[in-house]
C-alpha cells in the first residue's frame, strides 16, 4: 500500500514539505513520483533527522539506534492514547522500580517489595535503617515533582536542580539543595571531583552548555549532561539519585519515555563514567541510555497492540 506525502507527514508528525524534500533527496526507500505527486510505501521507515547533530564522539552505529527509536516513537504517537488511569498505573509501577534501583545503586538496602511497601503503603520495615526509608520517600517525592516540571515544560535551571535535590535528600535536612563546602572522593572512581570553590561557576557553565546542546539528539544530550553533572558532584550526598532524575526530566520533557538504570547494570553504568574520564567519550553512556529508551518504547508498543 502506498501513501501520499500528506499521509506520511501525519504518520511521522512532520510537515508535508519536509516529506517532499526527503523524497526529492532520495531518502525514502521505494518512493516514486506519479505525475506531480509522490507515492511512498506505507512501511517505509522514517530516516533520522540529519538536522539533529550527532557529535564526532558518537560512532556511526548510533545513527541506526536513533533511527529505530524515532520510528518507534512515531509509531507510539499514532496509536490510541493511554487513558489517564492507564498512565497513572504505569507511572506508579515505574516509580517503585526506579526508586528501588536508583537507591540500591547508592547502597540502600531495601528490596523491591520493601520499597513498594514504604512508598505506597507507608510501611516501616523492621530491621532496616530509618535512612533507607527516608531515601525511598524522598525519591518518590522528587520523582513526582520532576514529572510536574517536565509535563509543564519548565526551563532547566540551577533552581530546578536544587529543588529536586532538596526532595531527594530527605534524610539530611541541613544539606538539601546546598552545594558542598568540602572536598570529596568517590570510592573506586578514576575521577576526583573539583574543589568546592569551583562548583558554583562550573554549574553555571554546565547550564549554559546545556542550552548550547539543543541541536544534539535528546538522548545524546541527556547522556552528556549526566556525565558532566556527576563529574562536578555538586552536593555532599544524593548526586547520583538527583542526576538520574535530571536525565529523565530531559527525556520526558522532549517526548521520550522515562528510563530506569538497573542496579544489576551498575557496573556497565560505572564503566560509562570511567570511559568518559579516561577517553573524554560519552559514547558508552549514550548507548546505555538509548538501549533503555528503546526497551521502554517496546514495552509501551506491546501494551497498545
């Protein structure tokens, strides 16, 4: 079955003019001209938008995964929307897994089922530290606040970072939303975070760089920002949990699904940082995030079959 440029434009969520340009440039497989109109095979895949820059540090293989992701995102957008109840149910399930994994990476001892009991039923788990309970509750509140900010398309800023961190660090009231004032070392890491006096200017620079990265693919930008943020390590505690919430803020705000970096994948995650600090490459982190994004898209597409 063949479609018109207008039908393809509606299917992919782009302009009719853009589709005609792609046809003229020979970038749509199987497309042919019939009189003055283009005929395009219904199953033709949407090519990645070359106007979105892929940096020189990203191998050519990322063009393929980004293309798959954009095609799946387009397919998801044209399927029937989830009901409000379905969206809430999926977000609730994701929140439990995300809170468990993000906290577990940082040493929290609550199991998945215990985390669910704490954040959904306000249950106290016997034999587990109060700190672990407060971290679960704080992460839940920070996630829900992050969703509000992303859904309302709030502009990214240091203020938002500090607000999210304030909710994450529920167990350390005096350190919430405040840049650290002492030097720190990250156990097992190759990188040594900057001195305290450098944090404020480095964070200002990071926000400015983020605004300059808007021509990058969202996933690449989220990966690069996450690596830079964690390298600054601006807070005395809660940097990892806060950083993973911030990368989800960028994804959700730009129409991508939220992702959950799993505790079982923590070594792959740590390797991304080591590769960045050793080779100044953000390729591994970009790949890791892209894989997670594609997995979530596949999950949602399966639900809507």
